[in-house]
C-alpha cells in the first residue's frame, strides 16, 4: 500500500497526466445552471464521467432531473449507450442525496495502477465529449426546468 502522501501524489500525477494527454477546456461547471455540473471521477476501483444535479432546492433538483430523464432514450441511443440514470443517488462522503447521470468504465481500473490509466484517459475523453455534445444539443430544453 501507499502512504497518505504517496497516494495523494499518485492521484495528482494521474490528473496531471490526463490533462497533458487531452489538453482541452471541458464544460464541467460552466453549464450556467446552478448545481448542474459535469465531473470526472476516479478512485482505487472505478472511473466515471458524471453529471451531478445538486442545486440547493430539492424541488429544483427534481425538476432538472425530470427534464434530463425525458431525454433518456435519445441519450442512450445517440450519445451514451451505457448511461445510468439515478434520481436518488446518495453521496457516501456526506450522505447527501443528489441526482446523478453517469457512465462507468467497465474495465479493471485503479488510480494507483499506472497500467490502467491509458484506458481510463480514453474513456474520459470519449464519454465527456459525448456528454458535452449532448448538453449543447439539449441545453435550451434542459434550461426550461431551471426556474
């Protein structure tokens, strides 16, 4: 195993290498919808590309999720065939309930195993690009729920 410092350095190295491998500015938090953001996630077991819906208002979260869920078929058919929609996703760290739409890397992965990084980088690039295209295509429709 790694010490806390070694693990932190390896995580930092992972994200730095990803940024160097695919140098571009991602949409991420710049959706102009409060509490509606795209994220990359990697830990010792999995890599994911996420859309987290977590505004301050529970009502707003439900409205935004319903708006996005209305696009489920087109999302699966045209953008992200393996997408998972989870209206009531509970964050382990805080116990907070959010809505999460995500794609998970199906291969063996660990942020601490450099041999798995290349596949994760390709996965991130492919799926975040598809997520962004999806968002730009349906941005106006999604924003209708942003009251």
